[in-house]
């Protein structure tokens, strides 16, 4: 009962933190440039999707940019060339990312550990070269001047301020679905697989099926983030499908705290703000990112949020022991 109560209290705290975060983000565009905030939200959703796979499933993918970037291309092309509305373009990119995730997942989950990571990287490189050569992607020029059509034919999103709240809603919905997945029985089985896969197999769980579902879910939300980002910047380019982008989402997740609810959001905000602030340093930004990664590994092995959560748990346990001793 005590562990159940602690888990329930933890979820209540998480919901309160989420509510506060949403309240802050509602007023943030009046203080901070909306485009920057939308970029943070898109990458935060991308990092949360990646965290679902590695933080709770224990599967390290080095090719998640293929879902993020390819969904961006599909969304951009369907909106600009086919004339689809904004919401249908985003849904098209997300659906294609889910289908691609199913195909890649069926191949990749046959391997474990570093072999799984290398398979995802190899397949991601294949997608990159396809995007480079395919006629509809525009090659190195990408797809530019993507229109922002009225949402559902009613809501004008041509202005950054009005579109910001749409992006915030997309992020909130995506985050809540991921959160519910983590705390569902399915999420508990994923954690069991992460901790001890042979034991999960011995208990009768279809491990490969659970890993495949987690992979497809992660790919779907990564695609949703990429499709939304391409409408925000009205541009789809090769940058979003390169292996460097896959590395960035790994960095965001580790810096914020792998296996934590809010860690990927914090990590994404830190990396995006750092890139925006230090843009004048050119390629040196990559060196600075590397230094941050090394410091995180050495000083904050659980990530920033992970260390905060661990400290709070130690304090709670200490208070509980003191109360028991006094009783």
C-alpha cells in the first residue's frame, strides 16, 4: 500500500508540474520570441518520443532522425504540392513516420544492444540518401515556402502568435499520450523488459511485440514533432534527417534525464537555447555541446532532472526513517 501511495503521490506531483508548465508556456510568447518557443516545443516532443524508447524500453536508436526528418518532408510536400490543409499535412507526415517505424522496427528488434543501434543508424542513412536523391524532396535545397493554411479552414495560423498555441496544444496532447503510456500496464512491462529481458520472457511476455509497439509509438511521435516543425519554419531540409540530428536528440535526453518524465523537455530547452544563443560561434557550438555532454556524464549521471528526482527521493526516505524512529 505504501508503494502504491507513493506512486500515486508521484503522479499527482507530475501533473501539478505539467499544469504549471502549461500555464507558463501560455504566457511565454508575450515575453519570448514565439518561433524560438515553437522550436523548443517541437524538439521537446521529439525528445519525449525518443525517451519512451530508450528511457523505458532500454532501446538505443541512433537513427531516430529518419522519422523526424522524413515526416517533415511528407508534411511539406503534401501541403505545398498537393494543397492539403495544415492539419492533414501534419497527420500525413505522422502516419508515414508510423509506417516507417513499423518497417524499421520489424528489422531492428531482431537485434539487441549495440547491434540494434547500428541497424537503426544504417537504415537512417538509407533514408537520408533517399531524401537527398528523391525528386520531390528538392535535394540539398529542400522544400521551401510551405504555406500555412487555415486550420480546419477556420483558424488563421499565418501569424506566429496564433500558430504558437496550436503547436503548444500538439505538444500537450503528445506529451499526455506518452505519459499515459509510461504509467499504463504496457509501460510497466516495458520497464520490466528494460531491467531484465530474460526474466520478462520467462514470465510469458511477448517481448518482441512489446518492443515493436514501443518503437512504432516512438517513431509516430517523432514524426509528429518533425511534421509540426516543418510547418513552423515553412521549410523541410536535409538537416532534419541527418545522423547529427539523431545525435542531438540523444544528447537532449541524456542532459535532461533519461527515464524521467520531464527530463527530455529540460534537455531540449537547454540544447535549443544554447544553439540559439551561441549561433555566432559557428561550428564551435558542436564542441560546446560535446563539453556539456561530458560534464553531464561525469557530474550528473542521471541527467539534470534525474539528479533532482533522486535527491528528492533521498530526502523523502530520510524523513520517513526519522518519523519511524520517533514513532
